[in-house]
């Protein structure tokens, strides 16, 4: 298979392409239309809309489906991971604003440690999605799960 050309005139821009602006800013294309490109510059995660007349100032350095720096995931997969982590970061910041007291903060800290524990218990691994919801959007978690989680916490030595 022959590699795709980096020149956007020969191979159109795609979400996940890696580009640079004068080698001063590097980022991922997050959206592309005939009128503009939206680029998520790294670090800082600032998204900038580049109008069509300025797109020629960008240089594509890698395609979305090319392997990224770790050699295992594509640039598109890296972009998706970055976007997911950003959404989690924003949700955590919003959740922290609602903390009412020190006990609630300590409870959230314990739950966070459980979610990131490499040696966590099987129950936590099985219910990771619900635990994330409990951490970020506790009002969206049912009373039954909250009760089961509390019981689990009482009897699990790792929780």
C-alpha cells in the first residue's frame, strides 16, 4: 500500500490529521469543511477555527489513520482519547463546584482512587461505568445502585 500524500490538495483533510502552524503550534484537525478547519492545538486544548483562506498556512505532518507516537494507536484514536479526557476534566470541575463539605470531598477522593486503582476489586471493575456516573453525575445514579455500592464499600477490604 502506498502512503497517502501529506499535501491537502492531493489528499483532503480528515478529522484526526495532525498539523502544524509554522512549527510553533501543533494540533489535531477536529472538523473540516470547505469553509474552514477546526484545529485543537496542543498543549492547552484550544480549538481554533481556521478560515478557508488561511488553511494553506497549515502543514499536515501526519494522517489521522497513521500510527501515533506510541506506535500502537492512530492519531485519530489519540484525538478521541484527548477529547474524552477533556470531557471528564470538565465534568470533574463542575462536580467539584457542588461539593458542600469536607466529608463529601473525602468521599469523592476515595471514589476517584478506587476508579484509578490498578489493584482494584472485581466489583469496582465490573461497575466502573456506574462508579464514574456516581462520581460525576450522582443525581443520575439510582438509589438501588447507591445502596449496593455503600454495602460493597462496607465489606470490601480494597474499597
